[in-house]
C-alpha cells in the first residue's frame, strides 16, 4: 500500500473553462485500506504531543513568576504559534484519513491556508524578536531592563502578530477572488501555489506576491537574526569564558531553530516533481511539510526543557516543591 499518490485521472476531470467551485479535492491521498488506522494514530499522537509540549512550556512560564522575563514571554508567543501552525495542518489530515472523496469546502480551504501562512511570518519574526532580546541582553546589559521592559515586550509580540496578518493579506488575499477552472489540488492540504495553478488565469500578481511574502516574512527577519548573532559573537570574543558559555547556552537553540526553518523553507519551495525524476510520492508530499512536522516539536524542547530555568521550574511544578 502507498500512503500518498498523485491522482492523474482526477486531474483529467478538470475543465479549462470557468466552473463554480464549491470544494477542492485533495488528490494526493490513495486508498491505504486498513493502514489508515495506523497513520491516523501516528498523526494524532504527534499532534497531541506538539500541543501538550508547547502548552506545558506556556503553563510553566505563566505559573512561575521567576520566569516572567522578556525571553520567556517571547517564548510563550512562539509556543502559541507552534500550536497554531500545527492546528492549521493536522486536523485536516486526520479528517481526510477516513474520507472517501477527500473534498474540502472552499471556505475551510481558505481558512486553513490563512492560518498556515500567518504562522510562517509569525515564526520568523518571533525568532527575530528573541534574537533582538539576546542581542540587548549580551551586548547592552546595562540598558536591558530599560529597553526590554514588560510593556515593550508585549507591544513587540502584538506587532509580530499584526505584521504577520498584514503580510498574509497583502500577499495572498487576491486568491479569495480568483475564478477557478479546476478543483483538483495535488496535495494533502490546501497549498496556495497549487490553488493559483487551478485558477483560469495566472497573472504576474501571483509571482509578485510570492516574492513579497518571501521578502517580508523570511528574508528580512532572517537578515535581522543573522546581524544580531554576528554582533553577539563579536562581543563574546572579548568576554570571559563564563560569559561565552552563557551566551552559547542561550543562543544555540535559536541558531538551531533558524537553521531548521531555513531547511524547511527550501523543502517547501522546491517542486520535487520537476527537480527529481521518479521521486516517490511520499517524499514529494512529506518534505514540503517538514517544517510543520519538526519545528512545532523542536521549539518546546530546544527553548523550553533545554533551558535550566524552565527545566528546574518544571520539576518544581511536577513534584510541587518550593
């Protein structure tokens, strides 16, 4: 049995003339028979694990007043975004496992796409905010409490979410008004690139929107993160070994996380159907989802349980020790 399959016969059903599309058919599923129960359990377990792990970190930071610091408050926002990004994908996958038609209504498809592409800039800009926090903490420690006060941190988080919403609206809101000539999406979720290809006409606006979204959601925050860490490394070279170790402890998770996101973005951008001949359908479908599979689970363990303060607070909360 094969988990995913490109359904060419369904593609032939598509008409070149404009039709009234009320639902999209996710054609990358195949008839997996009894294996669907195993896949369902695996995905459900992974989704619940992501939600539990991120929620535990949020609760620990909320309960322990000693963790009411800018870095941990920003981490809370990041964990919320991990739950948001996972919820944009896994419930749809779980519901389609037992579907015969694999149809998704247009409003639900747009809603899923909306949550998914809001979470992407929120992730990068959230990491940029954390990188800025580390930069101020290490490079300007005397000004840290003045610059990164609680009010300013919450304003920063609010700006991250507002900017993520605005970047999505400016980039992809035109999709809501498209006229579709086909309704077969060759994927397991509603991907904006494939949906644009289903429209009756592909304008230059779609290419401009892709470039704009990549610029404001990935390139700019990635540049700011890189600049922050280069400056941190420059300062650390002149400090004591103890300060170097402290900087490495706090900065390594973010560097690993950003690197993982960068790899995930590459996988998401590559069209494996044209890049590699005879690429397995499983690889073609799963690799673009790499960032949504790994990143939400990576965050709570890299930032949360890996940091000594959160780990000790978790033990105190678990065993109710003071």
